[in-house]
C-alpha cells in the first residue's frame, strides 16, 4: 500500500512539473527564433547543441540575462542565407555574426532596442546602408566591414550619439562623408570604398589608413584638396568640386611626377670631388669620431650607474607605489612648536569634541603615504582611538584664513557612504592639519597593484564593479552637494585616494583641496589629469576634469595597469592609459586591454565591455563629450543589474542641464 502511494505521489509530482517545463520552453520566444535561424542557415550543422531538450542559455554561443538571450556570438561557423529570424530577439545586447557566408540585405533590426554591439564583418551582405540600424540608439559598436554594401551613408547616422566604433572598410559605399559628425568615435575606418570629397575636420584625427583606397577622397590626413575646373561634359570628368592635389581624375600614375602642388622629395646633389681631402679635414673627422665615442661611453656609464643605483635604492623607488611606512616614536605634528609657535584650536564638525589637541600631539603616528597636498598619517591616541591625519603643504591660503575656514566647514558637512568624513581641522601659522575617520583596509591602488606576484589574492570582477559604482556615487554626491556657485569638485581623483572601509565599500578622500592648490601641484601630471587642465591660462571645468580622472580610474580597474607606468605595445614610457587603451581598441576589438586576472571569470564579457565604453567616454579629449556624473551612475548601475537608482541620482542630469544652473566654477 505504501509503495502504491509513493508511486502515485511521484507520478502526480511529475505531472505537475511537466506542464511547467513545457511552458518554460514553449512560451519563450527566443527558442523558436533561434531554431528557425538554425534550420535556415546552419547547413553545416555547426550548432549541434541547439535543441529543445537543453536549456537555451547553455547553447553554444548563447548567453542570457534573466533567462532571455542577451549575447549571441556565432563567429566563423559557415552560416549562410539571412539572419532575419534573429531580429525578434528583443532583449539582445550583443550580436556577432562575423566571418560567415551570410548574404542578402540586412533585415529589419528595429525591434532590437537593447542592442549595443553589432558585428557583421566578413560576410556577403549587400544592399544599401541598413536603415533600421539608425534606430538603435543604444548602439556602441557597429562593424559592417568586408561585405558588398553600396550607396551613401545616411546623414541621420549622426543620431547614434553613443557610437564608439564605425567600421565600413572594404565595401562599395560611395558619396561624401563630409556630413559625418560623431565626436564620440574611438574606432573608425572607411578604407577600400568609393567615397569622394573632403574629409571633415571631426574625422581628421584618425590615421591615414582609415581613409586609404578611396580614389577621390582628400583632406587631412590624406593629401590636401583642390578645386577641379574640368568640363563636366567631357568623358571621364568628375562631378565633385574637390580632388586630391596633384592627382588626375580617373588616372592613377604608377610613378612620381613633378606636377604643380605635389610635394616631391628634395634631391641632395653631391659635388664630385675635385681632389683629396685636406689634412685639416682629416683631423676634424678624427676629433669628431673621438668626441662621439666619448659621448657614447658617457651615456653608457650614466645608464649603468643609474641602474645599479636603482637596485640599491629600492626604498626610494617604492615611493611610486606610496608604500613606505615610517613609525615615529613621537608625533610628527610637534615640529612647529617652539619659539614663535602660534597656538590654534582643533575645530570639530560634528559638535562633539572627541579629543584635545594635546592628545593629537602626543599620539604615535605611522606614515600612510605622501600625496600632492601633503603627508597622511595613522594616529593612535592614548585612549586607543585611531584617526587619519593629513598634514597639508604646498597650498596657497595667504591671509585668507576666513576663506579656508568657510571651505573646511563645507567639506566637514559632507556625509555619504562613499566619502571619507572630515572630522576636524587645525589651523595655526604654517601648521594645517585635517583629521579624517580612519579607513582600515588600505586603498584601491593596493588592491589593484600591490604584490603582483606569487601568493597575490586577485581582486575579483564583482568587487571591481562594486567599487566603480561606489566611487561614482560618491563623486556624484560631491558634485551636487551644493546648488550654489561655485559648485564643489573633488580635484584629485586617483586610486590612492579611493580607500576601503571595514565593510569593503569604497570611500573618496582628499576631496576639495584643489581650491587651495599651488601652481606647482596643479602643473604635475599623474596620469589622471585632464588635457584641458594642462593648458596654461585656459579656463576649464573642474567637474569635467573630475569626470576625466574618474574615466582613467575605470580604465585602471579594467586593465590592472597603473597610469604612471609604461605599457607593452604602448610605445615609450609616458603614453598615458587612455591613449594606450584607444590604440589597442582601434587596432582591433580584442580582450587585450583587460587585466589577465579577470580572464578566470565567466560570463562577464558584456559587463567589462560596458564599463570600458563608459571609461573611454569619460576620457574623451573634448570636455563637452564627457557624460554627466548622473549618467555615469545610471550606466554603471545598469551593468550591475540594479533596476532602480536612487532618486537623488536621477535628479543630477536635470540640475546640470538647466540653462539657469551654473555647473561649476572655471579657472
């Protein structure tokens, strides 16, 4: 009897689960679309895992978010025909069909509103530029290269304001490109087509290889354009009013010719010797050789001596990593005492005195690091409390003590989960101290770059993305704390100024001090400095410069590379991180930019690419092309899968875009 009951319960449970299982597969529109595409295009049966008996999210080349297909990577599978069936995957974010044999015109993709990356290169597609692509306003990457497309590029392609990649090379596109105006582009190529006319100034920043093999395309970086006075009625005449200087329409010369307007190599004629070299000339040659040998020997000696000194001076080199720690037997804050010492008061912001000035002066201190605005110490008071103390230097206050105190009062009111709280300050004579709450887990710099070797515990992707989101929220709070002008900026964003609290949350420190920075500090380049801030005498937005520095920080999180270091493949030392990333991405869209420590994690490619796009957008050379901090917060939270963003961040953009609202002060 019991056995019969058990069997009945099993059968009943199976019957209950069967409709649910059937409904799960039959009601999912993605499955039917994928199987329809497979039956029509996979004649070589490359997609062997695509069948109804398995979960669609486990199929080869398929990735899902919340059980909907979001990422489809079907490269080099000998697929043929059209991919119209895939146009109904309305949750698709990445579609890569490159290196197949797909043909015909591009189907209507207007339903793919979430699409961000579209790679269709190395196929046999034909027809005009796909009009439906112009409705995909979230698109970041578009690659139609190595196909048979023809016709002109529509002017409303400029509506794709997020576009970072536009690859159209090796097609049969024609007409002008002078209307193209996509300032956000990082990767662009139209070589091997039939374009004509002048290259617009907005695209002249790209290399010559991006425009080659277009017979009547001219302008920087190609040859200069000139007017054509040919008679249009004559055979072979070109209707365009511009052509490369020195070129003959429809005729390509196979050898250099001396035509007006063509730059030809300068020939250096050597006079035939009329006699032997004089004794004086021989002596001069010998002396020159000796001097050159001496110079080379001196340079070699200098190089090897510096190298040996570097090995013996590792302690000095460690300052680059800001790792040197010095424990003082007594407080370093006493040094200003003595004759003429002006006694000041310790001003607290929270209204409650936690300790006296004497307690701070008696505290033992450990140096945490040196920065542009001074030296930071960990101070342990007699009662066991621990605080961080920053001893300011190279700041310009002059006699404006009231201005300093008012600014400190503003900074002391900042209270946010991603901002280190300023607890108190001390001002007396040349001694200026800031007292912060102590962060016990070090800085983001050490998480990313510390102990890069055996035994290192790498920082995982979830933690990196959480830190990026936290820093963005903290920066947004600083930027929009006050509605008065001038508005606050951080002024010194870098990985050493992102501290980690006891819960693992990132906290911004060293904020607001650039208001008193000396020209010496502001002239230093640490890899985070915005290009416009380096131009002498130019006014610039401090908040836009913060966005640039935050973008560098995002690239540092993604690449694991320090902005101060040289890069493999990046040329000589001094190539900054944004330029290196752009050069790698422009060369080919690969995973070479990402930190090797991230390669161990699965299903994070889309999030890494998304964060990279945000970082590259923030580091745009043009300040006006950088996103607002509110937009940055929302984009990062979207990557993390956070559906709702705090209303305070939603209001950031509306405040910034108001015509009556001054963004921040300019210098």
